[in-house]
C-alpha cells in the first residue's frame, strides 16, 4: 500500500478544545482520539501542557498523551509553551512537541506573556532538553499570526520569515505558518510559503489555516501548490485562539480530506469513518456547534476514494 501523498494533522483535541466553554471529560477525549485513529488519522495534537488554572480543559493532558501513545503508528503531538511544559510532555511520552511562536509582538505578549525574542530562547531551551533526554522527539515551531493579527493588524512578512529562520537556528526541526486569526488569502499564502521554503528549505513545516472568513480550503490549496505537504485541521471546524479576538474556526478536517481525495491526492484517511468520528466529539461537548459542508451534504454519488474526480 502506497504511503499518503500528504499528512493531515488533526489538532481538534488541543486547538479545537482550547477555546470552547465546556470541558470535555477525559473518557470522551480518549474515545474521540480512538475514532480519529480508526479513520486513518496518523498525527494528532492531543493536548497542551499549560497550567491547569489557565486552561482547565487541558488538566488531563498527561493522561490523554499516555493513552494516545498506545495506538500503533500514531504520532502523538503536544503543544508546549516553555521548558516546563516540555518536561511534562516528554515525561508523558509525547512523540512531537510544537511551540507557538507569534510573529506579532502584541499577540506574543497576550498569548504566552513573552516577547518574540524570549520565545526563540524558549525554543532553544526546549531543543536542548529534548536533545538531552529524548533525542528521537521532534520539535516544531509554529509561527502564529503569520498572516496578520487582530491585536496588531499588519505583520511584516520579513518578520515572519526571519522568526522562522531564528527558530530553526535555535534547534527546531521544522517551522510552519499559522493563520491564527483567519486573515490570509491565497496569494499571500503562496508568497509567504515560497519565501519560507527559500529560506529554510525542507524544514518548512505545516500550513495551519483558519476558516474565519471562508478561505481556509483555498489557502490550503494555495499552500499545497507551493509544495506544502502537511496541513493542520480540526474535526468539525472546532477551535480558535482565546487570545485572538474573533478568531473562529480551524479548517474542517472532513472538508479538507474530501477536497484532496477528490483531487486524487491521497490522505490515508477514510472519509466515512472520519465523519463517524464526529459522534464522540458531539457526545463529549453537547450543545457545542460543529461545522462542515461535507458531513452535511454527504459524499457525491459514486464517489470513490483514491480516484480522481474532475
């Protein structure tokens, strides 16, 4: 069986849950992760290691990671804002750490209470820690607000590219670009990812798009056409950033998988099983709205995964 053409990284259990009002019980989180895995998802951001008083939703992060690492072939990813969070994530057995490094001065202070320069030093500290105690663990630095910021407004593209390069120099294995507030458009996505790849080569990481203004899929396609092969998405379009006002909605995993599969781009994910994975999500967060055009409309008559539909 051929490997997938792209990697869809599911971020719902972390990014999706961090901004909803209700707290999903741990047992429901585990059922949801199991359902995503059963659908063929092979990278899941399952938790963030932040103080429980700041984000009660993630108080069970270690338990969730410990369960997820029992699923064969799954890359278990955790968000860590600093060395202390990284220590806890590594102790729980996470396979990959991701750090949010904001290109916006204002968002960086609001989100992690550190300047951009201080966050680059945190990346260095986490990279050193990882090298000492868990050299097999990957480290990603996601450049937040790479396409604009609700707090600051315009974010200079030179700042974005320079910050990504600094994170790689500090020890990150890869650095991707995040449209934290849904400001991006396809032309901007093409331009920035082209510049990113020219600057850091194959260390250019994932496209993390939001659908705040309806351009999430268009932006993912633009990134794909620039050579990006890893895409973050959230089941049911759950999520946003609690420190970025108005930043609703990640790209819907179901719609993203449908788009690529319809193009003949293999994701390795079974769409029917992926749609079924909405059930434990809805059960664990009753009343929370979930989104997605594909689950509502259903698959086209005669649709077969793995074939090109034009």
